[in-house]
C-alpha cells in the first residue's frame, strides 16, 4: 500500500471539506482508499474508476470489515464524498464521476445484504484465518522459536525431572506395528512363543544398555548416548529437526563426528525412530517400550488420558495442555463421533461459558464442525453475552434465522478473536504482524476497542500496538490500550 498518497489525499479531503462546510468521514474514506490501494492497484486518486467501487464495496469491504448492515448508508455516503472530491479536484473527469455516482446508487441497496452475508463475515472470518488451523497445535513443548538442547542429559531423579504423560497408541495398533519393524523380521526374538509385546520391551531395554558396543548405531560411543537421546525425545513428544539430533550425536562421537543418515537408518531399522522430511520422532512402539523401561526402573511414567473419552471440559483442557496435531484431530473426531450433534454443542458451549478466550475459541472451533441439527442447542446460547456473537455467526453461516450483531457485539467479538490469537502471536510475532497487515482491524475500529468490556482488551490492544506495521494504526492501538487501562483503574 502506498501510504503517502492516501495520507495526502485524506489531508486534502479534510481541507476541501472545511472550505465547503462539508462533513467528511475521513476515517471511512481512508479505509476505502487503503483497500483500493492494497487490492485494486489504485496508486493515486486518479486511478479510481466506476468499476473500482463495485469491487471495493460489494466484495472487498464485506470480506475485510465487520460492519452491521445498517452502516451501509454511511459507507456509501463516504464514497459519494470521495467522488465529489475527486471530481472537483480534477482527478477524474465529470463523465467518469457521473458514472461513479450511478454505480453508488446501484450499490447502496445491495451493500446491506453483502454485509449480512455469512460468507462475508468480515473481521471475525479474517481473524480466524490469521489464527489458522494450527490454533489447536499448541502442543510443542519447545520454548518459543527454540530448538531443543540435546547436549545435556536430564537428571534421572524423578523428583527433579518428572516424566510427562505419554500418549500411547492402542494395543491393537502397537501389535500390528511390530510387523513393520525390520529388525524383528530379520532377527526374531529368541522366545518367539511368548508375548510379542514383552519381547519388544526387552529389545528396547537392551538398546538402552551401555554394553551394546555399537550393535545399535554401528558406533560404541553413539550407543553409549542412546538412553539420553531417547529420553529427551520422549520428554519432548514432538518431531525435532534431524540436524538437532545430528548436533547431539556429533558431540558424543568424538573427532570423527557421526554419519547422521546412517545412524538414523539404523535407528529406523530397529523400530525406534521415524523420519519425515527433515524431522524425526520416536515411533509409537518406541514410546511404549520406553515407558515400560521407565516403569521397570521404578520411575513414574504416567499415561495421558484418551481425550475422546473425556467430557467437554476435559477435552478442551487436554487440548490446551498440548497435543500433537494429528492426535488432536483424532481425539476431536472420536469425541464428536460418540455424541449427537446437539449433545456435543450443548456440552462444548456449556464448558466454554465463562472460560478464558483461548478455551472458548477451541470450543467454538469444534462446534463449527457441527451441522444445522445442533441449532436448538446453539440458539440456547444467544442469551450468553460472551457466546452470543459466536452463536449468531454459527447460525448465519448455516442460513438459519439469526439476529444481527450490534456494533458493540462486533467490537467485542473482534477483541475476543484477537485474544484467541494471542498465544500463537506471542510465539511468532512476525507472522502475526503480516496477518494483521493483510486482514487486521482498521484504525477506526481499533480506536473504539478500548470501550469493550472484555478481560483481555488491554493485552489485545498492546499486542496490536507492538505488532501492526502501519505506524499510524499501531499508534492508535497504543492510545486505545492506554484508555482501556485507565478505564479499568477507575
């Protein structure tokens, strides 16, 4: 966006309005100019055409701005003021200006419908997009932006470093997985008549013993460090870059270093590691075998509960505690499969009522998977102040009768959606800033957010103030945060 020409145009527009005693909605005109510049290649006032207003007001504006349908008249009025200014300043010819006025006459009765169309649920939709599907993937136990340090082994004392709860595959899946372990196919356990899972547990235990002398990795030095490597991967419970494993192996391999690809191939052959692209993680069988080994040592190795069997509150809390994406998706799908749509909606919304924004957002995201058959249960929450805007959106998106959001509710839900985005934003402020630059709240909305009675409004505004690239909008956010903080003190 060329901010310079927009700023200059707004300054000229204000002066033009004062000289003619014309009331100018400068904020609304600025918004129109910003979007025209961003999306329609309008790089100066003279680039506006009649077609620009069709695309701007009936497509871009409804998608990008939360605004009640009754505000359409104000928006079109601001556009007419812009046309008058363009005409009198000679930026467009009178014939073109006349065509623009005709287009605006045609757009005015159509704009309320465009603003009410659930497919164009402007800011909330945009903010959901900025959060992205990774909103449920807050499971990575690695500090913000850092890779794990595998250089130092953890203390074995359970009081110092208790083991995290492990998510285990089902017994049937684990037994079936044994057939895919190359080592077991080529070197069957000596006691083939016993329990194959018990034989696997013994095989894992032998790999962790210091006397393997290179039988696992091909290097005696590397075999010595396997317990620490597997222990750290067990604690992390996420994929890690293979380069991190390589750095760890190089530290214990001595001057010659380690052949990372060869070692990973050996660990995969033993059924302990699975490599996907540039990342690696323990196999489900390795997680099970390590847990068995820890228990044999007398360590407390808890098993994570199956979230599909929890109630709605337990499901939400479990997802908040951290679950890898594929497990989260499986848990959610199985949880929903065990309930009728209405029952699921009632449980989730009941758990979300009064909950923090992130928990509420997870509940709403899951409810959004449900079809129209959950309408009665969702409609019941139109009387809940915090859930009402989300319920209205849910109903409208399915073509069901729904009340219109008031301006206060629109502001509230915009703050709520941003509050939901805060954990991910703090993890990667640069990505959040890019999303806000593309689809964030306009300055005039941010300026009013301080009035919203939302527990996270100050944090949201402060986040916007330090992340929005546009200095003018960022300043508006910081100013609004100051007002919100002052309002809370009073």
